[in-house]
């Protein structure tokens, strides 16, 4: 398992936080997601053989948020 922290812009409320969590956890290979609304980041634990960091970032972007490199 790999754990990465992804900086995310555009989250304003608890609904945004829940939306990002739901989006990321739905990706095959992701085992845990913790979204910190105040810090504007998500800590994601995933299996790199099944999921990729690029796919996770793309999913977040697809639902309307900005991933900060």
C-alpha cells in the first residue's frame, strides 16, 4: 500500500469534502481516504498495482475540483 497527500482547491463545505471522499474511495484499489477541508488536502491509501495517483487526481478533477501539483 502507498499513502499520498493530494492538495485540492475548490472545496468549500462538508458537501464538497464528502463528494471528494466518495469519488476517491470508489476507485478500485483505494483502501482509505481522509479529506481535510481546512488543510485543503486528501490523504489517500491505495494499492499502486491497482490504482494510480494520476487516476485519483483525474477523478478529483472530473468532479470539479482542482488538484494542485
